[in-house]
């Protein structure tokens, strides 16, 4: 009968149960083999039975007794894998990203320079991304790394988190994403599908639109908005070559839309842009004068976004001509005009620099 003796050079060895189980299964099958054959059979079985076991420092076979010596420094752990897409989450206010791993991580974590967070469109042919700087990295629990951002992720686009691993060093002395035994996480780049930001964003598929009345612009957001709206002065609307068209009023006609009322009507096809200057961020409530979600997360500022202007019914002057009588000027518009028109005092006519 084959007997087994397991010696360890440590106080406690988590590999012992595995080794002992292998020995038990070999006793009856190896008893009739020669010493060298038993030596090879034991080694082969240990390696095949336990991927964690780079542990057999020595195997000796004397008569029918095997002695296996286990050394702790030679135990090989499986390196942590990159976080799954669903394990990357964004805080409600869009300022933090958490990465959850499947193994406990060592406190010697990688510095912020080894991480990159981007947002945008990642698939060809419309790849367009914006970097959101990482300001700090913290191991907030045994398996969670939190990236604090120097910007805000809105709810329109899920972020991509990339990590560049340093030169592999399977000790715990280096600063890297690594488990408690020092096995390093490899370089990765993962797009998040976990919990996303609750910061409202303009709906990408529905750009700002000048409505038929010609003096209102509709902004459509992707998250339900609070009823409190910003002051009209927070918006800047330009038309044509840059003329400012003052915003007189801001309303929320539905939970997803904001309506800007302009001082002047805008003709169809005239170039229009809109900008929004968000006030100081206050995510604690939904009562400050800002575009914000129902839980209070403030929308970000935006600058010079093009307004779709194809529906305006504001009449556009297409031509002006002096009729044969010489004292009548005919104005032609691209829309049917109402019978009520502007008074004569609304017009001014000059000829050769002189008022007529």
C-alpha cells in the first residue's frame, strides 16, 4: 500500500487538501509501480489536478512512501481579469467611475496616469471621442477601484475605461492593478454597460429645432427634467452671421423638452445656434435655477450647437422692385401673407442716401 507524507514550509497551506486528495486517489493505483514510475505519476497528477499548484518543490519516493515538500513562495495564483462591462459603473452625478474585480486587490494600486476615460462614439466609421481626465484613483473596497474625474459624464454616452499595465512584476512592490499575491492585471479597454450617470444630456438623435412659429426653439433631453428652469439669460441664440436674438422666456412643455421663446422670428434656412451657460453645480436638490434631472443632477453647459431650421413659417423677403409708376415699391415674400399688415410707419425708404 502506498503511503503519503506531506511536509510544508509554512504554518498553514491552502494546498494541502488538494495534495492529500491526489495522494488518496493514487494509493491503490500506484502501489505496484516502481519508484521512478510513482515519482512521475504523482507529479503528473498534481499538475493536472490543481492549476494553482506550482508547489511541488520536491518529491521523494522511498520504498512505498512518498514525501512531498510544499513551498509557499512558489504558489501561483491566477491573475485578476479585466472588469466585465457590467462591472464598470458611473455615479449619479457623473463624476466617478467604479471598476469591480473578481479578486481582492492589493493596496499598491496603479496611479491615475495609467487610466484613461473617454466618452463618445466608439464604432467605425463615426468614431468620435472626448477624453475625461482622471484626477485620482482609490481602492474603495477590497475589489473596487474608484476613478474620480476632473469632468462630468452625462447620460448620453457610456464611458470607455482603458488601463495601461506597467511592466509585469508579480510581486506586491510595484504600483499596479494586482491581486494580494502580486499577480498583475493585464492592459484592458472596456466600454461600460453598468449603471450610468443621471446627468441629463441633449438627445443625440433630436437636435435643437426652430419650430414653425419661427420664434421658439425646442431642446430635447434624454432624462426627465425637473420643473424649475434656468433664467432666460443663461441662453444665447445667434442668427445669420452672429446677430444675437434675445431669449425672452424658458418653459418645460413636457418632461423631456425645454422651449426657448425668442424676441424675433427667424426665417427658414437662416443659420441659428444656441448656447447654454449652466449655473454653479448644485446636485443636492432639484430646486436651483438650472436644467436638471428630477433628482437634482444638473445638466452641463453647451456652446454653439446648430439649430435645425427647416420648419419656420416666418415670411422671407425674396425680392423688392420699384413699379413703373415710380412711387410704389413691391415686396415679394416666400409665404402667403395675412390681410393685416404692418403700418406705413414701420417702413423706411431711402434713395441716393436720402429719406423718401
